[in-house]
C-alpha cells in the first residue's frame, strides 16, 4: 500500500472536483448544507459522467453489436471504448471485462457458472469449475452478503462445504488462518479486497499465494477498493474480480465481471438468450467467445458508456492522489475513536484501511444516531450494511457508518464529528 | 427533531413496559411471535396471553424482549400499555387506527374530521408517534411490535378477523 505520503489533493483541486458534483451544493432538511458520508453505499456522480450518459442518448443511441447503420456503429464504438477505459483503469485486458448489471450479478454469474459446470455443461474445459462433496469453498467472515450467500447456496446445491477465514478484534482478517482453512480440498477462495464495514484492506497477495499453492480459484470482491485505491487486477493475480459502477462515480445498473481470459473461455454461461450465441438450432446452441458470451440480452449501454467516463475521471485525478486524500480523511474520521462513548468497529489506525468508519454509540441505537445526524444534514448509513455475520461476530446488530470519497472534505468530517456529539447530548448519554 | 423524538417516546424508551419475557400459562390461550426488521436487524420476541373465549376474549398480558432503536422500543412499550386488559376486538381496532396514523406523513389525523378526537383518545401515548410518520424509514420501526402482536393474534386463532394476517414484516 501507499504508506509513504504521495501527492494528495490541494484545496484548489478538491474545490474543482466538488464543483463537478452538482448534488454536493444542495441543501437538505430545511436548509442544511449536505454532508454526504454514505459513499460506501453509493457515490455521487460528476458532470462528465452525467454528460456522457446524456450525450449517448442525445447523439448516439442505437442497439450495439448489430445493425449496420451509422448510429449503430457509433453506439458500438462508444460501448467498446468504455470497456477499454474501465479495463485500463484496473490493469486488465478489455476482453477480460464483462459488463453485468452490477457486482452482485457478477458474483452470481461465477457461482451459477460453476453449478452449470458441476451439472456437466461446458464440456471438459469447464470441469475445473465442477464441485462435489468433499470439495470446499472458502470465504471470509467479513464478506458483504453478495459474496457470501451465492457461495452458501452453491455449497448447498453441490454438496461442497463452506468454510471461512475469521476476523480478529481489530476488524482485520486473520490471514494466518489461510494455512489451515485453505487446503487441497479448497476449490474457491472468495474474499473482499476491503471491508464495507471495517474498512480493513485485505492482504490480497497472501490470499492469492495460498490459493495458488493448493490450486484454488480466487474471486475478489473489489467493490470497495476500486473506487478508492490504485488497483491492478493483473498484478494482484486474482482469477476473478467484481466491482460496480455506481460506487465509483458511475451510474447504477452496470458493473463488471473480470476473469482471466482462459477462465472466462471455460466458464459456462448463466444468462442465455440473444447477443451471446453463434449458431442456434431447435435443439442446440453454440456460444460466442467472452466477453459477449456473458452479455445476453440488451446491455445497459448508456450506463456502460458513463461508467467508462467515470473511470477516465478518476484516472485523470490519479488514484494515488485519491488514496492519499482519503487516507487523510481516514485519520480525521478515526478521531471519533477518542470520544467517550464511541466504539469504532474496525482498525484504529489509518494503515491498510479505507475511509469507511463504522461505530456504535453507547446508549443510542444506530437508527437514532443516523436520524439526529440527518437533522444536521449529515448523511450516513445505519444498520448491518449487508454484513450480518460480521456484526454478529462483534456481538452487535447494527452500526452507524461514515464513508468518504474523492469529493469529501475535512470540513465534512468536522461537521460529522460535531454532530455526533450533538447525538450524545440529545439522548443525554454524555 | 423534537417533533420526532417526543418526550413520551424517550420516557418509554428508557423505562419500557412489559420488557422481559414471562412464561406462558399453558392452561390459557397464548402465543409467541418473533419479528425482525431486515433493513436494520432489529428484532422483537413477543408473548401474548389471553383469557376468556369468543367475543369475550381479552389480552391479559404482553411481554417482550428484543433490541432496536428508541422508536421501535418505545412503540412496543406503548403497545403494552394500550392493549393489556382489552378485548381482542378493541385491540385490533386500536392497531388499525395506529396504522392509519402511520400513513399521515407527519400531519396526524385531520382536524376537521369528527372521528379525529375519538381516534386520538384511543391512541393515548401512541399519538406521540405522529412525527414518526413523517419519516418513511422509521415507520417500520414503529410498527415492529404491532406486527408481532398481529402475528400472535393470527397464529393463535385469537383474531376477531381471521383474515387480519398476511404481511408479517409490515
């Protein structure tokens, strides 16, 4: 990680970035300036992204990969150019980038593809994905439900066993358990790059190394990492990865399934229909090569184009600068750990950690914390953040989560911290 | 903020009625319901004991345990206060009026409606939840306990209207 201090964002650069986000200048709850600290759930969108989507509809809208007319050519070019932008952004080849409707869909495509392989679909090439009783799928205790439930169900359907790497008291994965939990029986090791609750960044290299030792496939949930730190999927050496557009300044409804070329070529498709087939008879069908094999039906074309614009936007700022900026914000956010009655669930230092800080307030339920913060214009997330097992591990049902992004300011954090103290005053717990 | 968190609500939250599950009397009709709010993980387990039969059936006790926000916990406490000792028919009516209140988007019952006064009399402390109805995300919190009660009435067959079941997670 970038433990040295690279170029962060100057005040002028940050102001220029914020000027690109119209929503950040609106007010909420009777005139309070919006302090948006819910970027871990979904990010706000800058003008260049919104313009890219609108421009597509205004000037180039047509069905892609079919039709011989002028608009169809331009639409297809824009669609494929976006794939290049997103691929470059994460250090991948464009043909290894599959558009999906989101990261959840992408994870399900892998899991259901493996089930199809288990059922014998995909021929010999797909046998590497087949599971049987005795095989094991390993996840972690800090997964988002999207990277847990599909594997649970796959285990139930195939007879494989689900195991997991646990979380220590500081909210980090116990990487040392890789040696005992990941074994020759492990066929899949699915894990998050960064927790959407504790903000802890996973030692991906250690996970990949262990998976390679035992011949297991790696599946990386990069939803929280790709928007906030430099990520090169090729260098990380993972087999599959997923991330979504809407958490990285892009639109909703579009995400990415990344797979190493040979794996995408071997994985049986899950969603079947138009645009992904070669020859169709009444009894059989041959499928196109990836990525089209996994892109059945009409794609979210305008959204993919805007997703490409988001990757360009972040790329122009530079992910080193984004990460450095957010690291400063992390340190500022973590000041709440020193306040009486506030308990941070996650690492208390800013090393290998995102600006995602979840916490409890003694004597005040998360819903009530969020409600009072909202009254000061501060938008946070409350609840279990789609990570019930992680909350259960800490013996709690819910937390309040503040999460930052490239456009977040120190003033935002300060307003949040001041408002948090008002929560304690309101409920008379300080 | 004060409109949402009325002092009545904070008082019930700090000193809730009926908290701590009591053993059910096997000689009387009784039932238990467990409800969760899937968006926040809040949960309640409620035990309801009945006495009497048919139209004379009344709720003799409601006890509960659970975890949740001030709105959900206070709402359950108010529920206990409102329904203990009441006939099942009357309780279902109160529950219905409370759900109506939750649909008023923070405005409460209309001042020019002649039914308003009797509804407000009926709801007593539960009128404090008028402000909650302004916040769509919090209405579920206020209804958590009422859903548990409805579920218990339906599952025990105590309900005056056997069809008043159905939606379990409001």
